[in-house]
C-alpha cells in the first residue's frame, strides 16, 4: 500500500480505450514524473487522480482512501495547470486564497498562509496585481503558490513549464526541485520533456499509447531501459541502436557489427546471459556518452573496447563534440570532449564502454541483456 | 506634394489628396443630414402649435414655441376611449421591459455557461434547437402562445408579456453567451472545481465578472427588441398595453382633428428609452459583439 495507489486503472472514451490497466504505487514524499509522447494519456491519468475525469475501471486511492467518485475539492489535492489557469478578475492574493475561502477557512488563517507562501516563492510584492499584469515566470510562481497554500496531500502538475522560454524553464525546474526537497510533499508531474523527467523525479513512469512502458528510478530507466521505446525516448541525443549478430569467440559472446566499409568488427559483450543467442540477430543499444575518444573513456570501466571507424560528421556543441560514424549501416553518434582530435573523413579509434551496452530482441523489442 | 505628406503621416492604408478628402467629407455630411432629417422634422413640429403645421411648412422652425403637445402626449391625449396620454402605457412598458431583459439575460448567461462548461449528452442538439427559435417568426407563435397564456392565467397582463418576451429572447441571449463563454478557458473552471467552488459559485465568482461586454450586448439587444415590439403587445397586452400599442392608438385615432404636433411628441417620447440605451452603451455593443465573434 502506497500513499497514492493507482491500481488497474483504465479509461475509455466511448469504445476507445486510451489507458490500459495502469498500476502505479507512489510513496509519501515521492516525486513521480509521468513522461511520454503527445497523446499517450499522461494528462488523462493526472486528471483522473484529480477527479476531473471519471475512472472507467480500477481504483485510485490517496492515503488509503479510495477516491473514485469523490469530488476534486474533497481529495485534498492541488493542481498546477499548463496555462496556469489564474482567475483573471482576481488579484494574485485573491487567486491564491480562493481555495481556502471555498473551504471555509477563516480570514486571519488565510492571510497567514498567504503571507508564508508568498514569502517562500518571493511574490510578496505582487499580491495586489491582477494576473494580466504579470510576466510568464511570475504567473508560474503564483500558480504554484495557489497550490501550496492549500497544503495538500498530493501536488499534481500538468506540464507547468512548457509555456516558459528555455532559460526560465531551466531556472523554474531547479526551483521546483528545491521546493520539493524543502517541503517533501508527494508530487505527480506530467511532462513530455525527458530532461525534466530525469532531473526532477525520484521515479519515472514512461508511457506510450496508454501503457506504462517502464516504472523506475531515473538511473534504472536510463541505464536499463525495459524496451526499445524507453531506450530511444529517454536521453538526448537518443541511444544508438545497431543491428548486430551474436557470435561466440573464446567462449564468450561477441556482438558482430560492420564498420563504414563493411568490414566486420567484434565487440565483446559483458552480458553473460546472451549465450543462448549464439548465431542470432540482436539490436545493440549504446548511449552516445559510452562512445568516446580513448583519453575520454571511463576509467572505472573494465570493458572499454577499441573500434576503428571512419568519421562522417563532427558537430562541436561547446562542452561536447558530437561525432557521427556508421555502424552496420546505421548512423551512430558519439559524445566526446570538446578538444578531442577528431576530423571528418579520417579513421579514428573510438573507445566503446561495453559495460553500458544493452541488447534488445529485434522481434519483441524487449531488453534481453543485461 | 500634399498627398505624399498625408500618405506619410496618416495611418490610414490609403493615402488621399486634399480634394478627394473634402469631397468625401461633403458626401458624408450630406448623408448624415439626410438621416437626421426625420428626427429634425419630428422635433421641430412637436414644439409648434397645430395651426403652424397645417397652415405652413413642415421644415420651418416654429414661430411660437410651445411645450403643450408634449404635455398632451404624456398625460391628456385621447388613447382609445380614455384621455390618459401615454403615461400609463409608458409605465407598462417599463414594468414589462426591465424584468424581461433581466430574466432573459440571466437565463441566457446560465445557458451559455452550461452549454460550454457543463456539457452533457445531446447538448449540441439543445443548442441547435435554441438557435432555431431565433428564426421562428412572431406570427407563428401567436395562437399557441395565446393558449398557453390563457392556461397560465396570464392573458392580458404585464407578467404575461414578460413571459412571452423572455421565452422569445432566450434563443438570442443563449447564442451570445454561449459563443462568448466558448472562448473562456475550461482549465479555469477545473481549477475552481479543485478549489472547491460549486456550480453557482463558479458562475458568480469566476465567469460573471468577465462577462461585462457580452452582457451589454444582450441587454441592448433585448431592450430595443422588447421595447419596440408591437405585435405581442397588441396581441397579449389586454388592458396593460405597452407604449408602442398606445402610440399606434394615438396616431390612428379616427375621431376629431389630427393633432400632428402631439403625435410627433408622443413618437419621440416612445423612442427616448431606446435612444438613451444606445447612446449610453452603444460603443460597448460593438466591442462586445466583436469580442464574442472573434474569439468564439
Ligand atoms: N474527451 C475526449 N474524448 C475522446 N478522446 C479523448 C478525449 N480526451 C483525450 N482523448 C484522447 O486520449 C488520449 C490521451 O490524451 P491526453 O490528453 O491524456 O494526452 P497527453 O499524454 O496529455 O498528451 P499531450 O502531451 O499532448 O498533452 C489521446 O489520444 C486523446 O486523443
Ligand atoms: Mg497533456
């Protein structure tokens, strides 16, 4: 039993099922991020937790109480909307205390709560303004403030940062993280930005087409993606996926790929459980940062393999340089230090950290190793 | 030269020379005068003794100014069988128009709120039918309406007229408010629900405060239509006829001399309230219409 339990929940609009048997259990104080491409059902799930959408099947409970059919205002949740949804005719102060007023909290208490939260979010000087007189970042703060004054059991965020410009988004992201570390309230946060998901969450649920593809800590999701969808959705640039064949050499499984000129290359696989795959095709997944120049390779890794190949493109990006090569006919991106001596059109000795490699079944797209 | 200067300084898209400009203004002024002519004739002749009208020129200014026709039209002129003037009928109209406008506007606002923010199965059908009611000609409903008013015991009374006008106006007011509220973000309603506000509280605290422009549209539209209505007034007014019906009686009376000056004064009196509403709220009318149509 968790703090917020979503068990076996489905949602249908008419005859179309948009959420299929979702099971997520959230502990108190967790920061759960629902991430996935547009239309995968993140907002629908969040709205069901909030009580704004009906539950077709299954059960949602908060603090051990089943809330199916309970009115949104009686679930002790607060929500921050993508458009902020500030009441245009009320001042910032009135906006933030409206919920308390509706719940019959006396004025002195409301004012006290307002003052505390306003101070916490540094919006004390804005309390008498109307939402129309605020900048995007300020509106964002007010929307969070409105949720905070309620002191709810669970915070729900629906893409709260997507209306901000790139720089402000990063700042607010940090701020939300700080806030969570300070208050330790349970949060469910929807985003389609995988970086937001990685940085903010204590756990991530990756969703696609109404299914939860994987639920786990950010590191688990990143290092051991459950399937090809999660592998390619999380991470930027995306994980390189290379078709390979498993061959046995020296009693150990090796992944056979081809270089830009079609010559075979063997990469020893660390993952022992691939023995049964001898002679069969797999998809080898290697993250860009696991392919470097020899000097930049991870010193703690016991499985750095050298791989000589032709460099097709280099893209300096300030801190890193992205280098493209061709493996088994696919473009593969390597992430190197900015000063790595690598030039397009030349051969280069890439260092591949095979400890970080994962293998997928080409038919089911599920991970088979490690 | 002049045209190049005006082209650079005026922010109109088309640059025009001075001659064209003068010409355009002349034409516009002529048109304005032409449109004002009836009002001028009415005003001027309402302050002349009758002899001056019958014996002279309709366009001339009065030689002897008098307010007597106004007094007569208001309180002593023969309306039907009794010499009451327009006063009691004017009062009837006000007693009818104020509640009718208020009720139809409030109901329209509630309908618009429900049809956009509390959607239910078949709501588009309901709205379609209400829209359809805007196109039903008055004459068609006369007999069924008479029957309904009879059954309700409201025939020939001011409340009866209020009911008729409310029923007839709801289609329009619903249309206005529905289109206006369709542009209102639904996330706000959801936020208010989470905050714990109920159906009426959301309407009252969140929606109504931003409904000013469309409320003005609805009020003007309903006010002018109901005030100017003649057919329903004559048909269902009974002993509480509105001012339009009384004015008709005054002007059409077949006995005695035609007192044109009194007729003119009466006509202006009957038109004053709508004129007043337009002057006070006219610019909000256009603004509100635009807000509704552009956003919706
Ligand atoms: N009222 C509705 N009627 C029918 N289908 C709906 C309705 N609302 C949502 N859907 C469908 O449910 C699916 C999930 O929608 P949802 O809004 O949850 O997506 P999302 O993951 O939040 O996407 P985005 O990132 O674009 O916000 C979509 O395929 C959508 O078309
Ligand atoms: Mg969404």
